[in-house]
């Protein structure tokens, strides 16, 4: 079974803090993704990575950065958290060759 | 840019058949996927259509018409457990699978 795990289910941070969200997949997938999910807005792509140290901006990259130092791990970084970044964050991965995306359980981040 | 349109909400009764539509306007098109997400859960893959026509997997079927930039998910013999959000996702480019998701349709199944 493919497993995508995220470091926290719930996180509460203060405005201005630096926030790290970690994601690990155990199926040697090439592609990894970070989405945020807000009511009525669906899944919006923040960044994705197609290889170690390679990344590409998605639709809403402003205020975020990412890091992929190892194939199995993809981190999302909020350099200076703001209240409008309060959201559900979903990590996902796929093999690149098969058309199925696997999602982690999500991290609900609240910035106060 | 890209645009995917789905109804925001659909309601139906147990045992019925429901169709969730998805229309898309994208710069490229290589396939249409469907995902299901229960409240509090992660999205899970349901189907993928690269060619025109109907693909059937048990109670769920997915249809694609590339000439109409349109697809739908058909759910038959609805059960209460089918209450969830359903997302269509377009694969806009060739090579690696990078999906773009729609805003999702909330399906409510009544007894």
C-alpha cells in the first residue's frame, strides 16, 4: 500500500512564525505536490517537485517555498506565516507514469 | 490559464443514479481523472479517461468527450456512503502526470 504521511494533523502557529510542513512517501514516486484546500476553492496547487532538488511553481506559490533534498521527502515552508495562510494543506505524490495521485491525510494549519 | 467547471452541489436519494459533470478549458489535454473525498479524509483516485467513451468500474463510470471538452462521473445504485466531494482533474501536459483539479462537487445522498 502506498503511504503518504504528513508530520502533523493539526498545527497552530502565530503570525510571523516560520512554519515547516513535512511530507514523506514510501513508494519511490518521482512527483510530489503541495496543495491547499479551502471551502469552495477546491485543491489549489502551491508547488510540485519532479525530482530531488527540482521544483516548479503551481498556481498559488506566493508566501511559500519548498525543499526536496531526498526523493521520499517534500517540505513546504511558510517563511513568515500570515492569517490568510490558515488552511488545510495536502501533500500528494505519483509515479509520473501512472495516472493516480496519492494524498496524505492533510495538515490543518491555523495561524493566529 | 485553465478552467474546470463542476456543479458545487448535487443531491440524490439512495438507490438512484446521479451524474456529476465537468467541463474544462485548458491549454493542453491528455486526460481527465476523478477523485473522491469524504469529510475529514484525503482524496482518493476513482478513474482516469484519456480517450473518448465510457469507462466502468463497478457502480461508478466515467465518460469523456474530448471534442466537447466535457466529462462526467456516473454513480449508480447510490449508497449513503457515497456522500462525499468529487473532484475532476485534467492532465494538461504530456510526460509526467501533473493534474489540475476542479473546485469539487459535494454529493449529498438522502435516505
